[in-house]
């Protein structure tokens, strides 16, 4: 197996702070960046976004761009949480993690 057979699965949460109780207008900006990033698979859920990519550099780059998007739209404080699952003993997809426990 080559490194191209493996996918890195990450969960990303980009949170604007100090903008009031409704955050959706800011979070939408991060979602746009993620949805338009080439070469990744994405699953948005109520508390964040799961990203699947072939490289750690891709995960880190899309995270950086999503984080910066909130500043471009008026936020003065952004907290971003990134959880990375980089498993290299077998190929898999994000759905495999769910299927393994259901």
C-alpha cells in the first residue's frame, strides 16, 4: 500500500467569539471555504465538520483558510479546534469509523 491509499480524517470546529448569540452568519463563511476546497470529502454536522483528505498538509491548509475567513468577515476573536485521526495501517473513509461501531 502507498501513502495515497490512506485518508486522514479530521473534525474541525471554527467558533467566532464576541459576536453575539447567533453565530450562523460567521460559521457560513467557514463552511463556504471548506465546501470549495478541492480534493477533500466533507460531512457537516450540527457541532462541526468532518474532513477527509489524502494529506495532513491539506487538512491544515483548509483549517487555516476556514479560520481566517471569520476574521475577513468582522470577527475579532476566533477559536478553532481540530481533531486529527491519521491511521496508516489500512485504507478507510469517514463512514468506516461509524460503521465500525454500529
